[in-house]
C-alpha cells in the first residue's frame, strides 16, 4: 500500500506572529469597524427609503456586528449560525467537523481554529447581519469601496480599454507569435490587477493608478512561477484541434471587483476575439465577500459603468461585453460553494453539481489569493511541494492560478528559490509584490 503522507498543519492565528495572527487580531476587527461605520453613515438613507423600520434594522445590524467583533477579539468559541439562509446547514456541519477535530479538547475559537475557516465565517456573519434585517437586507456594506476602487482606477481602465480596442482592429492579422505575445501581456495585467484588493488593505484605498501595460517588463522577475507557455500550448492546441467545431470553454473564477475585474474582462474578450476560446463562464460570489470580491451586482454595475463612460473605448468595451452576455458567449454564474469555508479538494463531495459543471471546461482560471489558499488547502507547505500534490485531488479540468502573494503559503517553487527571496525580502509572501501564474494539467 502506498504510504499516506500527513498533510501539513493549517495556517492559524494560534501561531503568534504569523500573518494569520496579525489578520485575526488587527485586520478583521478593522474590517468590522468599517462595516459598522458604513451602516452609521447610511442611516439617513435607510430612513428616507424605509422610514423608522429602516433605522431600526440598521441599529440591529450594528449591534449584531459589534457583538461579532467582541466575540472575535475575546477569542470566544465560533457559534453555530442561527439564520435560515440556504447555506446555514452546511456551515453548521462544517463547524461540527472542526469541533470533532479537537477530540473534546474545547470548542473551535477565533484564534485557535484554522484561519481560513474563521475568516470566511466572519464574512458569512456580516452577510447574516444584513440579510436577517429587512428592509435593509440586500445592502452591501462593501459596495462603496468597490465603486471607489473602480473610479480611482479610471486612468488605468482607460489606458487598458484603449490599448485593447486598438489591438482588436488588427487582431485577425496577427501571427501565432504575436498572438502569444498579446496573451502574455493581458495575462500579466490580470495577474497584477490582483494587487488591488480591499480585504488586504483592510478596506483602505487600493486602486490601479498608473498604466497597467507600461511596467510589465520590469515586473517579470516578480512572477516566481511562470507557466504562461503551458497555458498558451493548451489554448493553441485546443484551437487547432477545434476543426470539428466543438466549443472551447474557459472558466474564470473571479476575485475582486474594480480594476481587477476590468482586467479579467479584457483578457476574456481577447480569448474570444482571438478565437482561442468560444465561450467563457464567470464565477462570482453570491454574497458580499472578502470586502472587494465580485458579486452579480458588481459585475453588472461594472459593465454598465463602462458602457455609459464618457470615453469612446471604455464605452465600446462595455457595449461589446453586454452583447457577449446577451449572445450567451459570456455566462455569469454563482454558486454557494464559493462562499463556504471548504477547500477545493472537498468540492466534489460538497458541491458535486459545481464540480461536474467545471469538468465541462477546457481551462479554469482561478484569480487571486483566496482562491489560491482554497486550492492548496491553506497549509504550511514546504515551498517545493508540487502544485499538483497540494491540490490534493482537486482536478475537474486543467487549471491555472493567477495570484499575487498576500498570505504566507506557497508551493511549486524550485529548491532554494523561496529561501533566496526570503533573505532579501522578509515580507515577500504578504506584500502582493510577487505573483504566480501556476498551471496544473494532470488529472
Ligand atoms: O485577510 C487576508 C486575505 O485572505 C489575504 O490572504 C488576501 O490578501 C486577501 O484576504 C484576499 O485576497 P484576494 O482578493 O487576492 O483573494
Ligand atoms: Mg478578493
């Protein structure tokens, strides 16, 4: 029988001084405080829209969030969800699972449990604070920040849309080498777009100010795993094989709204316009998540903003993208699994319908840091452990992670590579300065 190697421990705030510890101690309470402030600031609006009922709902939501912050800061046990939202039972089963792991030695608490679990749980409770309090149930406390990121990235968005519309003019005349060059550029823009998330900056401003295309060359050394050639081979071979007119489907598991989302949409448009793909499925979040993650509202809002922008190429992009959605070559979907605490190796069991759907894809692109943590299980891996091994049997289709490093877990490096970067830059795993385009094709 093959030896079963034990998995490394989960990242957790119980490791004092770790990034998880710092996050649970400081960053998560800051995010809760900001959410409370946001509700306060909208009090008049709630009153105007819903009268006294709106103000009462706001007060209840605030007290729910203050209680949550107190539970977190005093390391209380994580309590079962008491709402009747559709995913509550799955959450509570997961809490039982965490409790069973402790073998009767206490209750899972905020600082002692796996970081991924408690962090996801906090966002789920923020959702409950609103969802349980009609008439303000659908208010997204993170919406303003996401919109602000979009507006502050205006210059960068214009630069990207303009570049892309120019590219479209002669895309049919590009030879393979040129097509590959353009794909690599847009992949990198989408990769570095992942720097702009708001959970990382605890809700502080984090927009793309400069032209996203200008400094790509200088950033190449910071792509510490670079599998773009493998991605290219997969896509070009699928295109060549595609003489029988089967559809080549790419799925993008989205991360942040704002500039990152626009960079993902440009990449997607390129895949279709170059005929490297025929159909793209986007996977967003069904509830507000990790401050800046894309929900259906954010997705539609972004396309509308582009459409109505006072800039020819921005609005051209918006109009084309709306058209792609109407034609059905772009498909937006969400699934509750993406906002559960489970890592992706348990998707086949927990969400078999989603797993089966992803199996229909030719390529899955996972954007961002949280997706990387869930792909690799959020563990203290040795840097040299192969990506495939860390995926731990999660393999619905060939997949690739485009992620800037904002949490201290990383696999698939060459021997000595991690140690070498560490020696000169101790913060390399959490600064967002380094990135990976990490691919796995093996079933
Ligand atoms: O709280 C921190 C965190 O989970 C980080 O790991 C990561 O920086 C961020 O939230 C989410 O990042 P992303 O938007 O890239 O998934
Ligand atoms: Mg995010």
